[in-house]
C-alpha cells in the first residue's frame, strides 16, 4: 500500500468527508421533507424519541471503539501485525456482546414506552415501529469493528464513502416508499437492510486490505497492555455516559414534560443542526488517525503547534457555521416544513450557543482521544451528565423547551469547557493552560462581533421565506469570512493556514494538468 504523509492523508480524508457528507445531508433533508409532508406529526415525534432511546442504549458500547482505536496507532506505526490481530479479536468479541445487550435491554423497555410519551400520538403499530428501530441499532454493531482498523490506518475516506453511499441509497429507497405507499414500517425495513449491507461491504473491504484479519490468532496481549486497555475502557464508559446524557436526553425531556409533538418540532431543528455538526465533525474525525500517528512519532512541541493550528481552523469553521444557523434556521424550517414547525428566535439562539460551545471544543476532544488521554478527566463526564439532567429538568418545568437547552449550556460551561483543555495542557503539552484560555476568550469575542455585524445586515431585509433564505445565505457566506480574514490577517495561525491552502492548491492544479 502506498504510504502518504500525515498531511496528505488528512487532506484526502477531510475532502472526501466533506463531499460525501454534503451529499448524504442533501438526500437526508429531501427524505425528511417528504417524511414530514406525507406522514403525521406523531410519526415525526416518535422518530426523534425512539432514536434518542436507542442512542442511550448505545452506552453499552462503553466507548471501547475509541480506546481500541488509540491502542492500534502504535502497532500500526511499527507494522506489528500480531498485536493488530489480537486487538481486533478483542474488538469483535466485545461488539458481539454489545449487540446482544442492546437487543435485550431494548426489548425490556417496551412496557415503559408510555411513560416516556406525554400525550401518546395516534400511530398504528407503535410497538412494531420501535422494534424495527431497535433492530436497526443492533444490526449497526455487526461486523462494524473492522471499520476501526481501516480508520486507524488513516484510510477514513474509504469508510466515509461506504457509509454515506449506503445512506444515500437508503434515502432514495425511503423516498420512493413514502411516495408510493406512505407505509412507515416498510420505510424502516429499508433502513435495516441498508445498514446491514453497508456493514457487510465494509467488512469485505477490510478483509481485502488487511488479509491477516482472516488468519487465526490465539495469542493474548501482555498483562500490562491488557490492563491499560481495560483502564481506558473504564474511563471511556464515563465519557460515553456524559456524551449520551448531554446529547440524547433532550428529546426525552421534551417528550416527557412538554409533549411528543413539540419533540417532533425539535427533531427538525436537530436534523439541520446535526447535519451541519456532522459535516464539521467528519472533518475533525478524518484527521484523528493522523493525530494519533503524530502523537506516537513526534515531540510535544510539534504536537502543540499542530493543536493550535487545528483549534484556529475549528473556531473559524464553527464561528461561520453558528452565524449561518442562527440567521437561516427559521427561514429554512418555514420554507421546508411549514410555519407550524417553527420555534421562537430565542429558542433558536439558545440552540446555536450550545452548538458553538460544543464545536469550539472539537479540536481539544479529537487530540485528547487520539492521544489516549481518557483517564485524567473521567469524572468530568459524570459531573456534566448529572448537572445537565438536574438543571434541564428544573428549567424545563419553568421555561419549557428553552430550559432543556439552557441546562445543556450551563453544564458544558461548568465542566467540559475548562476541564478538557486543562487536562491536555497539563498531561500532554506540559504547559500552563492560561494562555490557551485567553486565546479561547479572544476568539469568542471575535465571533460575537462578527455575529452581531452579520445579524444587522441580515435584518435589513425581510421578505418571503424563500427570498429571506436566499438573501441571508449570500450575506452569511460572504460577510463572516471577509471579517475573519480582515481580523486575523496578521495572525500566525492564519498565515500557516494560508500557506497550507496554497500548497494543497498547487498539488491539485498539478494533478489536473496531468489529467488533461
């Protein structure tokens, strides 16, 4: 297999991720529009509710995928095939157990579904629908462990193409099913079949790339290495708990305290915000293996420099994204789904602030996970989960939907925002974290300034939903980026980014010329 540099792998993975994710998001949006216009509000509500229930059950995965991916970086860098085989066998056994647990726990929840739904919607075959959601979740664990080895070899673009390709195929099938039959059960069966086929295809590709996966392996890891993995898995359990509670209880709280219909309205916003988040996170995730390799091969000063560069890129991307979301979410929802699915602008603002806070920590999270720092901040995740639940429940009673999202923001500010950078600087970079926090605040203030300028320009015109969306789209695409360039033009990270862009541009131009 031809070896590339970390930068080349990162650029290739990120580029493919962007294109594939945009295509998948476009098709997912079309499917959602057809879904909301062919089925009742009740189906929209239970879709978000059942998805969140099964995301919570995914806690059983314990984050072992992240821990074993980290463990793979060193043997891959040293071309130690035997250790890779041992780790993949561990991974396979664990995921089989996970699939069995999710199936069992999911079936045991069936008698309690009414408790999770305030004003149960009038939907036929509700239990069967839930079982199909559960089956799709269980199928997603089968054979997926081989994807981890492909990603760890910095070949993330292959898994992205496979995953998003089958998502697009699934969306096409589901659109046809809805238009022809309006049958939600067949709609879900298509999802189960596509998930299974995607995993089988990826498994065969991994076997083709790494034939040693099919060789018998009876050896075990040395006890100290085994204990290190167990230790990291325990830490990732706590991190997974925090992530699941913070990310996947919003629909449950809204459904339980406000109503399933309101949860359905939120699920449309979650689809759009989540789609933007997926694009940006896919970029970060596509370079995770390169960061893992960097941590194994380079000194901490070099790693720190790359981290600051990635943090700068991340705050720029998420800064532009949050401005676009705030200005365009309501016009987009009104145009695509109708006025009855709109939230007030105050709720949209809270959603966008939460999106920005979580986005600006992505560089820290990717570095922390790729370099194996799971243990040092394990209690942070538990504290965040408890704070999120307590504050969200207290505020949803008084403020309704907005209270749920304010609880998420407060719990993030009290824990993750400062703990994760502190851990990275203390244990990885071995530097004081104060300068980073000052840099963080500086970037936040710039984003707020650019946001206010963009909001003023967007407020100058207010036409129909479509024209308003078009006008704001042009403003949001141009103005924030121009202002960022003006503000950061003397910044060292911007100069380095511009040099990288020009370098990549020259390579692309040479490839194009060769193809002519």
